[in-house]
């Protein structure tokens, strides 16, 4: 019975800490992950430095769409490392669960900081190889007892508690969880929740949250009244200015989707893929389905649904769009060219006006234009 105490404690601890401190990190990993049962996907993995671990990790990340399942997978990986480490120690003649717990804690540290489950899979595979080699070299031994049972359990619990606090209080993990919450809330349109995360106090510590916070205020019609609560620069604040990053590409995609300019939202969503390993992800594909559905391009909706159907858990998502097809729009090149808004990053005020000229009626755009105008007026007056 004693041999089950530490695996159980580790499983519960890892599950709880991950659930309460990294639940949105789990969801973000799924959103940025990709697994497609296609020859092209497998072929691409062959050129990866660690093809096996990345293949297994890519398969597992699909199940992170349910945060409870994702937390359970993380817990299972850490427990496996503990069991393998304990087996290795027994092979070399040591009985010390505290050392095995330390090994599991170190593995958990790297798993918690990783971008996907591939890191945990790689650690398990490497540890398995070591265990297999030692099993061939050494015969199974009872092992020398390093410390008394009760003392060993106390030491193991202390190591586990230290690992749990390290993971929960890690600045890197906290920052990752913050951005996971912001991106999730922005994509889902949960503006109140986004504002609870991207507060004015948080903006003073990390100004990169300001564009998302102002987008949430803009979507609620509160931008003009509350824009002064957040720090702003002349070319950074209402948007990300000249920054080139996934963060900025996703922001622009969400912005133009809410402005009603779905063609540009599709363009920016494709740009998100430029920063991802396979040039796309589950989140990107789902966004492309929704934006093409909104613009009335049923052929592209079917195309991206077909791609998602090559994964494991998207049948329910794609079935809605298959059962409720949008009418295929008839393209008119000359008319579309005449009314297509001229989207520019350098002159966002003009872009907001172009939306109106293109027939995209948006109260968000007009409020945003007013905010750009007041910001420009302020800096013009204070630079003289």
C-alpha cells in the first residue's frame, strides 16, 4: 500500500495546481496545437528533430480542449516520470521516493513551461530508455533503504510541496496564464472577463495588454469614456503599432472580425499562421471557418471543415456548419474592388473611415476613429 501513496499524492497535486493555476494555458496549448491524420502532416514531422515525441505530443494536445482532461494528462505524465525514476533507483540498489519525487518535480517544471505536451513525452521516452538499459545491465534488486519509511514520505511530501509552489508562483507561468486568458477571452468575445485580467494596474506593469483592454472597452461602447484609464503612446496603445508578432496578428484578426470586416479578419488570421510551427493550428482553422461563414464563402467553409475532420475531436464543431450551410456568395470583381476598404496599418484613422465608405456600418469603428483622433490631437499639442 505504501508504494501507492506518493503516486497518488503527485497525481492529485499536479492536477490541482494545473487546474487552478494553468487551466487557460492548457486551453491555449490546444488552440496552438495541430494534429491531422494526413500524409503531409506526418511527412512534415519526419523533418523535426524529435519526430516521435512531437507526434505523440501533437496527438495528445487535441484532448486539451477539455481543461480537466488536459490537467489529467499532465498529471499522468509527471506520475509516469516518478514511477520510471523510482524504477531506475531500484535498479541501481536505492530505495528513496524522495529522489524520485525530485526527478518528477524537475520534469513537471519543464512540462509546465513548455508550449505543448511534446516536452513531457520526450522526458518520458528518454527516461524509459534509461530504465530499459539499466534493466538489461542490472538484475532486479530489493534495494537499500536510504531512510525510514515515515521520514521518506515526509521528505517526498516536502519536495512535492516545493515543486507545487515553484510551479504556481513562477513569474513565467503566471505571465503565460495571463496571456492565455486574454487571448481566450478576446476570441470568445468575453469582454468583461478580459477587462478583469487586463486591468489598468496590470497595464502599468505590462503595456502590451493595453490594446486588448481598449478593444474590450471599444466592443462595449466604453472606449471614449475610459480610454484615459490606460497608459498610451502615440503609436502604441489602441493597437500594436509596427510590432510583428503572433500577439499582434491575433489582435488584428479579432478586431476586424468585431468591426464586421470579415475579409480582413481572414487575412489577419492567415497571418497568425506565419508564427506557428505548421503555419496553422486548431484555433486558426476554427477562426477561418467562422470568418468564411460570416462572409458567405461556403466553399472555403467546407474546405476548412474537411481539414478539421482529419483531427480527432472536431466532428461536433464541423457538423454545425455542415448542417447549417451559408449561401455561397457570387463574386463580382469590379464591384468588390470598388467597395473594398483600404486597410492600412500606418494610418488606422483612415482605415476606420474606409470601413464606412465600403458600407460596413460599425459603431465600434466610429468610436475607434474618435479615439485615434483625440490621441493624435493630444500628442500634436504636447509636442509643440
